[in-house]
């Protein structure tokens, strides 16, 4: 079941919400749209759902053009950020609503609703109204409701953002587990990078209406294509270079590189001058942030405007902090060229 | 929220001209009755006011402006209206403040007393005043006094009591919402209670206050029942329209005065709509509701105010009830049911007519205002904007002007509507469109709240527009619709001005009977009719309340 977007563009007045988005999603994949607020994630999801119209570009499912298909005939399940359960219906009737609209026999509707509620572990709450359920329970009902008509694609718009941290974590696993079991193609919108990293097969990082990069969590972390991705996913020291040199020190990077990045955990620190023969910069410790098992050391290097953050194990921290002199090494294989 | 939803799926660029016209169709269909029953009659009024024996011209207006009597009547109207509105606003603000912001006892009881006059025909105030202070009133007879209430002060007192409940409802809603945090910061900054009231409470309720002022203004200047009964020789614009049309069959003059009446009413209504839309923005979702704190002195003072005003309201209503049960007020005060025999021309028939008309108005009204609000929300188009304007236009039109428009527009066999002219149906329709704006705004607010959130959810689950409406929108809307039906029923039972020109001997309604009987000096029978109206409305309210409670809808306000 390939879902393909090609050259999707959407404007709201003068704001370009989406600018020439192309993307192919494989059957059974779990995709996350990740990006800062206002970058167009929701708009893209709504276009896929058929709730919004693209000005240009097409959405196709198995080569079938969906542009003229209204939302209610697309058979895509959608879970909204604000639950949107029908307040006048019990949990069971909410879940059965999709089949009810399709005119299925009553017995089938009831059986399916009961089955879906069992899957989300809410069988005991079938006859409660949404107002009698907790936020997490409501969102599980919403999930069951979206899945009950056996949709081709499941679309989730920040489904967990209204919930507290504990519930969010357990529901994350629950959704991921359910998605794997049903093998349903799923797209989830989020601006929480941890959520995207833990749940998605592939992540689509978006920046002001464009796709910044597509890849697995590993790929994005290890090989960010741009400064935006590098800084959005995890932490990154971003340093300008010129002529392959950083503060006079030659680095193993292409001559034309202007910007490099290195993750705090990749920065290597030496108490003292460090082993001879390696490319090491003398550094001065300006701040220490203890995080329990880890520590972030903030260092400044002569000739580099920005401070560099290094992540070291908590126990190694004292030796470096007490050293009269610190050597800062940027291992060649961990340097990422960003521009 | 975006304006585009699921079912309008054809991209804008691909949408053909025909589709655009099709999108306007619902608004046009729903708008047609409004054009027929609001715009068309108004156009007739306007046309007739310019029609003179020598063709179209300004002669009628010129004649009126040169007429000293007319200028005096206009002055009278404003003198009554401004004073009554001002007094009513001050009283209603104090009363609403007492109910919403104090800890005085029996607040719910006071709230009910304040709205009690809404259940009575709109001339009950004058009726009660006549029974108490009239030439043959209780006070003058008992104490041998010569108080003469007929005239300016009679109208002012009656008008104040007449508009008090409307002002109370608006101000009480404005005072009900308050953000405790603002008061806390005022207190932290060292503001005294009085200062906090002036700098926080008054500004926060300014929109409600403005709305109440304009509503009171419109109600008083267009009211003619009270001035008819207690005005004596003091004539105001509204009673002059009646005199010209019914008394002298001078339709031209009636329409000209109607137009003069329409202008201030229209301005007031427009300002009011603009202002009340702003009320909601004052409360953010983070605000914390204010819980009134105990303050002995303040609460005692407010209690005294509330008791005084309640006493005035209750004495008016109770004296009417009392008078309906005595042999001959105020000479033979023995219990008697003879006024309930209704051995007058039509007997009890007008009451049945009223109930029939009110039920019909409730039914038609709910459908009409809900359809208009639904179409405007769901089928946005230029036509929908026109529909919105037509829907709230009636708020600017005095009832008598609308009624007069109906006579002029439909009293001709060549007009298809003539088929229902002179029947109870046209009276019900007049009531529907006279109260259209208010009902429309209630249902519009409700539909907006419901639709945005659930329509898209329903669409993605495969629900068609019709299914969404039947399974989601309608059930959620139901309590509001009941409230709107009750609103139309109540107002139709008590209104005079919209129907006064439309009744025939066979289609007389109860409120008009009260006026005629009172006019003839049959005060006891008039009182009995009023009591029947009050009792009917209370019974209906009680029944609907019980029904709603049984269905689990407890927080529905039925008195609007
Ligand atoms: N109906 C609308 N009318 C006008 N502008 C809109 C509308 N919907 C979205 N936008 C604009 O389009 C851009 C993308 O909005 P969108 O809701 O897709 O962002 P988002 O990535 O989902 O952000 P968030 O994380 O805050 O939900 C924003 O600049 C927004 O202001
Ligand atoms: Mg969003």
C-alpha cells in the first residue's frame, strides 16, 4: 500500500504552509512528521486526510489519485489532538460510529466495537460517556474508533500532547504495538523529537513548509543533512570552518566545507595536553552541568567564538575539571559536514 | 479552524461557476422566507410612507415635521425612553450585582422574581399600576387620596418595570463571568473595594452594560401597551402609530411615524449587536471564576435593594392575580371566580388562539433560525453573508412596524400569502420573524461550538453531511433547540406589538384581549386573562424543565 505525495503545495493567503512536498510511504510503515511549531505538519496531515485541499500536487494511494475523493470516502482513520469523541455517545457507540455510517448490520457493529475496545483494554468502560473517561482513556477510545472501520491508513495529529508524561509514555508503546500487530500504514505528527525517535520507522523532518530530511532515527542522528536537522535532533556543536581548518587546526574535512558539527558525546577530552601526534586544541572549562550519570562540560577554545559542549561520564568529570590544562579532541570519524 | 471541510472537496481552482452557484443555493433557499416576511413588508412600509395623493414624494414627512403635535409626541417618546432606560439600568445592575456577586441569602429566589414579568403580557405593569394607583385603584380608594398616575410618570414607572427583566438577564450574564485573578491583583495593589468596582468590575461589564442600555432603549421606545393603558392624554410615538392606523385608518401617517420609530430602534440594535459580540473575548481559558466573599455591610445593602425591587415586581404581578379573584375590585373584595367565566365576546377562545399561535411559532421558529444558522456555518458564500444580515435585521424592526408592513404587503388577494392573511398562521409567522434575531443568535453560537470539533471527526469516519447532522449535531443541539422553542413560545404568548395589526375578531389572541378589556374598563376580566397567560407559561416551563431533567439535560437555561 504505497501512499505517495507529489509536489504538494498549500498557501494560506501569503503564508506558504507547504512548499512542493514529495514523499512516498510504504505499506505498513510508521512515519513521523517532526518539526517546530508552524512548519506545516498538521496542514500536510489534513491534506492527506482530505480535510484540506492542496492547491497543487497530488496524493495517490496505490496509484489511485485521491484529489477528488472527499474525506469520508477515503477510509483513512484520523485521531485528533483534542480527542473529538462525540459527547452524546457512549465509548462503544463512538467506536461503532464508522461502521454505523457505512450502514453495517447492528450485530456486526456491536461485535466490532467490543473487539476494538478489548484491544485498547477498555472493555469495562464500553458504556461510559466521554465525559466519564480520563484523557488517556478518551484518546484510546479515539484510537479504537479510528481503527474500527479497518482504515487503509492511520493518521495521528499529536495524539499524545494533551496527556501527562506517564500516560504519554505508556500510550506511545501501546500505539506502536498496535500498529505493528495490525500492520497498518501510519503517519503521526509530533513536535516531540523523543516521541518521533522512539516510535517511527522513518522520520520526516520539516522546516517552514519543506522537507528538511527523511530517514530513520539513526540516519538523521548520524548523518544530518543540514544544520537545521542537526540541531533539531539531539544536541550538536556547530562550528564554522575555513579552508579545512578550525582555529588553525587542520581537520579531515573537504576543503570547501564551511560548517561542521560534532555531537557532545563525540567530543573527546584529555586531562593535560593529551597524547602527542593527534589533532588537539587547548581548551578552558567555563561551566559544568551535572546530570547524574553524565555531565556536560562547557569549554571555550582560543580562536573559536562558540563554546563547545562535551558530554562525559559523571565519574570522569572530576579528573578533567581538576586538570591544570584540558586538551579537546575532535575525532575525525565523528565530524559531520553541515555546509 | 479552516473554512474548508471534507465535503467541499473539489479544489477551489477546479470549481466551476455552476458549483459556485450551487454552493449559494442553501443560503438562497433559507433566505427566501426572510425576504418574503421581513424585507418585503419593510419595503412596503418604506414605499407607503412616500406615497401621496400626487405620487411619490416627501409630502408625508414634510407634513409631519411641520406639525407641532407630532414634534411634541416625538419629544414625549424620548423623554419617556431615556429616563426609563436609565432608571431600569441602574436598578438592574444593582440587582444583578446582588445576585451574582454577593453572598446575600435567597439569591436563586431573587433571580426568579426578577424574570417573573417575562411570563406576563407586556402591559401587565400598567395593568398592575392601574389596579393599585388608578382613579379606582386600591390606594386612592382605601385612603381617599387623589393620586393621578396617568401620564408621563405612569408610563415611566411601567416602562422601568417592563424592561427590568431584560436588562437583568443581560447584566447578570455579564456579571456572571469574572476572572478572580484580576480582583486578586487589584487587591494586592491596595485597591479599595469601591475602587476595584470602578476600575475592574465596571469596565469588565461595559459591553454588557452597553448592550443592556440599547435593548432597554429599543424596548421602551417601541412599546405601546403600557402607554395605551396608563398614558392618559400623554401620547408617545408607538401609541400614535396605533391611533393613526386603527383610530383613523391613516396608513400613510402610520408608516411615516413607523419609519421615525424604526430609525432609533435600528441604530440601537446595530450598536447592541456590535457591542455584545465583544463580550466573550474578555475571558481567557486560564481565568479562574470569582467566588464572592462575605461582606456584611455590602451584602446587607444589596439585600435591601433586592428586597425593594422584588417587592415592586411582586406587588404588580400579585395585585393582578388578586384582582382576578375578587368580585369587583376595589369595591367588593370578596373571593369570586366570576371573571374566569369569560362571558365576553369570544370567551376563552383568545387564550386557545394564543397557545396555538405560540406552539406554531415555536415550531416554525426553531426550524427557521436553526436552518439559517446551520447554512451560514456550513455553506459559506457571499449569499450566506446576506442571510446573516437578514437574520439579525428583525432586531432593528419595532413589532408594530413589522405588523403594519404585513398589512400593507399581504392584504391583497393578488399576493399568494393572502391565503393565510387573517388567519392564526400569519400571526405565528409574524412572531417568528419578529423574534428571529434573538433565536438565531442563540442557535448560531451553539452550532459554532458543536460543528467545528465534530464534523471533521465524523467525516473521516465516513459520515455524510446528513448522517453527521442526524447522529451528532442534532442530538448535541437538542437542549438548545428546546430552549429556543421555549423562547418563541413565551414571547409569542405575551407580545402585543407584533400582532396588534394582524388580529381579526376571529383570531384575537390573549394579550390583545387583555388590552381591549383593560381599555373598556373591565379590569378584573383583563386581570383574569393575564393570569391565564402567566399560568400557561409557567406550566409549560415546568413541564419542559421536568422533561429535560428526565433526559439528563440539567444545565439548560430556558429563560432568555
Ligand atoms: N486555516 C488557516 N488559515 C491561515 N493560515 C493557516 C491555517 N492553517 C494553518 N495556517 C498556517 O500555516 C502554517 C502551518 O500550519 P500548521 O498548522 O500546519 O503547523 P504545525 O506544523 O502543525 O504547527 P503546530 O506544531 O503548532 O501544530 C502556519 O504558518 C499557520 O499559521
Ligand atoms: Mg499542528
